[in-house]
C-alpha cells in the first residue's frame, strides 16, 4: 500500500478533480484552503500580497493505482504549468 499526497492550486480544483476521477481516483481525503510556498509555484498565503491557497488530496491505494495517479498528475503538470500540482508518495504500513 502507498499513500499519495497531491498538492495543487485551489483555483484548479474542478479541473484537477475531473481529470483524476476520469483517470482512476475513487476514494480520497481532501483538505481545502491550505497555505504554502513552492519553489516553482511561489507563495499561496491567502492574503493581498500572496493571494491564493492550495488543496491537498490524500489517497491510500495499491501500487498499481499509485502509478496511474502519478501518470495523471504528470499530464496535469504539463497542462497546468506554473499554476502548480505536485504528488508525493510514501509507504503505507497499516490500513485498518
């Protein structure tokens, strides 16, 4: 099992969700309105100086589904460019 964390600009929420759901996204946890700063996407701090926020999806999945998700994220990165979407993966040791 793997845990995939996808972080993306909240302005792209509909496009990201539609793309991932058409790809292979079934079950997830979404956290909306997250602040952060990325090397290429810049700061999203929800204020006048650094507008915008991010959303995070957490997806617990099997290895095969992880590969499909990462492929979808790679396609979105090409399409969305600097607006920002990134995926991080780590082992999921226990699922109860």
